[in-house]
C-alpha cells in the first residue's frame, strides 16, 4: 500500500520504536492524524523536551533532569549500600517497592560476547571508582536473571572480591501466586538454591 509521504515518514518513525511492527506503526500514525492539533503539538513537545532535558547522573548513571540525580543527592539514603542494575527502568521498579533505601549504579547494559558487548562497553569502571572513593560496605548485584545478566554479575563480583566489600546477588525464583507445575527447570532450580529458613 502506498501512503502519502508525510504519513509514510510517520509510520517509519513509529517503526523505530522497539516492538512496533508495520501494522501497529500504521495504526498509531492514523491515530495521531485523528488527534486534535494542540494534542499532537503537546505530544511532539514532550518528546523533544524529554530528549533535550534528560541526561544520565554523573554519579550513578540513572536518568535525571538534575545532576547529580535526586537519589544521589538524598542524604537520608544509606550510602553504605549500592544496588547495581542494568537499566534506569530497573531503578524505577525497585523504587516503587519503597523497601530499598541505599544508592544505585546503572550499568546501561550487560556483558554479551554474542552481541559484541564487553565490560568496557557498560558502566563498570565508574562503579569501581565509586567503590574506591565511597564508604560502601555492600554491593547488591540486581542484574537480570538472563545469561548476560548472570555473566555480568559474576564478572563484577570477581572484580570486587579482593576489596573485601560484601557482594550479594538478588534471589531468583517463583513469583508470588505462581504454580510450580508451570515453572521452568532453571526457575525451580534458582528457587531451591535461594531457599531460606522460616
């Protein structure tokens, strides 16, 4: 199907977003055309402002509109614990929980030799500098439970071990409300490994 150039460009732009195929992109483009002009302008302005006004915190790497970010500036946080995560979305997920009161370090990825991503391609060296300069007593490795996330956690734990800083890994296992019969072998194995006394 041939679309007029403006809508074709809009469809192509939507297709650059993750998980958006040609049909969804076309549906979104036609939806935008049906929106009021001021709503579309507000949407476009929000996109541009987010891109221009957000950056990464110079301390932890979290996404922020001030530097350092609000979490790093918060004197109420426990600065003896750093939780290492892969993306800013992970920080947001952990913050929703409201149980963790330490600091964060965002790696912006995970080691993945298959994709050509090594330790030098993620935010590891700034983490090591932080560990030398700050009074950290525990490093929580909260990378994803994937092969890449596990490899990254192992790599960081080996680097940190000589410093004497306690290094822990978040537990993996069954979700609350999940059924054993539907869990895969790796999840069940991790659940058994991470068991604790009641």
